[in-house]
C-alpha cells in the first residue's frame, strides 16, 4: 500500500494506473476509521482494480462553532486497517496542500444544500462539494463510494455529478450500525458512557418510523411527531430536526409516496448525531 501526501505524487500514481488500464475506486473519508468506512473500502476493492482512500479533515465543511480542531485523528491505526483490507493508496494531504491561500472557486449545489443539515450547518455542503470535486480531479476515479449514513451528502454529490457531467459513478453504501443500532460514526467517540447509552434513542425513533410506514401511515407529520415523542423520552437528547423528504430532491413531501428519506439530527449532550432510513412506497 502506497501513502501519498502531495497532489502531484497522487496524480502521477493514478495516471500510471490508468495508463495500465486499471479501474479506480475512490473512498473519501475524514479518517478515524470504523466499520462504516471499511465497508465502503471493501466494496470498492471488490469492484475496482485499485482502491484509493482519502484521509482529509476538510476545514471548509466545518463552521466556526464546529469541531474542526478537535475532530478525532489516528493515522497509524487507520493506515493499518486500510492495508488489511487491500487498499492500494492512501492520499493524506495537509490543509495547505489542498488549499492555496487565494483559492476563489467553489461548487454549490444550491437548493439541495439548503435543506435538512444545511439549515444548521451553513456552507457545509459547499465545502463538501468543492473538496470532493477537487479530489475527483486529483484521483480521476471510475467509481466513488459514499455511505447512506450521510444521506443528504449522497444526494448532493449525486446531483453535482449529474449536473456537471462528471465521469464518475457514485455508489451508495448501506448504513453500518453498532449491535444496539447506533449508526457508526467517528463522532460517537465524543459521547460519555451515559450519552453513549442515550444515543440509541435515534435508532429507536428510526424503528418506530419504519414501523409506522410499514403499517400504512402516509401522513409525514404524524410519523415525525411520533418519532419526536420517542426522542423526547430521553433526557440527554435534543432534536435538531426530524424531516421526511423525497430522497433525490430532498424536498418535503405531503404524503409518503415514492423514494422517501426520513432523516434526523439529534444532539446527545453537545454531540450532534445524524441518522436516517430510506424506503420506497
Ligand atoms: P466521514 O469520515 O464521516 O466523512 O465519512 C466518510 C464516508 O464514510 C462517508 O461517505 C460516510 O457516509 C461514510 N460512513 C460514515 N459512517 C458510516 C456508516 N455508519 N455506515 C456507512 N457509511 C458510513
């Protein structure tokens, strides 16, 4: 497994692989890996000749009040996990390598970025789209793997790829959960033992939402209110949002029909966690 730190050496390696006819799978992450990340890498390794993983905690997708400087990092352990899975290249650039001081170009997916998490994380998706676009240009992947855990990110990136005719296939990957149902996340490391127990309330709300839809409830407000009731039983939890939208357009729907995304963000103490489920009705 090769590790690169500069854009030039990464481009050179990938160009050489492309010249040899190898397909490139691409997994962008912020590091501090867990089974969710590894599932994306395994899928990429199955479907491509070469798998390229990015470790980059991207400052432009954090707002000033967020946790950029204390975001957890563990390069050595992450690299070992990648090696075991059969990753071919880790690209781990510094912030200075990725951003020139006078960078003045951004990619905005306008409407989709303003909904759900976009309301409380201003500029987040602009940061995500710009960096993913840059990374696509560096890694020139055939396929890029994104987790459904970040359902809005998946929708926004898919729209960017479609709208800008990018030569990459976006491959969605299912949410990986802990045994008690909590979606795996690097941010779970922030939870105290009590908060970790409390965090399972997100999954309980998900199960209730799924149950109601399966039982034939078609009124989104009814489902949202029942899910919020469940979250409200946990004293350490505070709802940021629970919403039901079309999973492609991220627009609110008035009746449960078509490709539906039920998404939520909930504070457990100071840690903001997201979770969701999708279904086709
Ligand atoms: P992050 O390092 O949090 O930016 O995540 C990198 C990628 O891993 C994104 O595409 C995430 O959606 C994906 N991911 C994170 N957690 C999970 C999970 N629990 N299950 C599946 N994919 C995940």
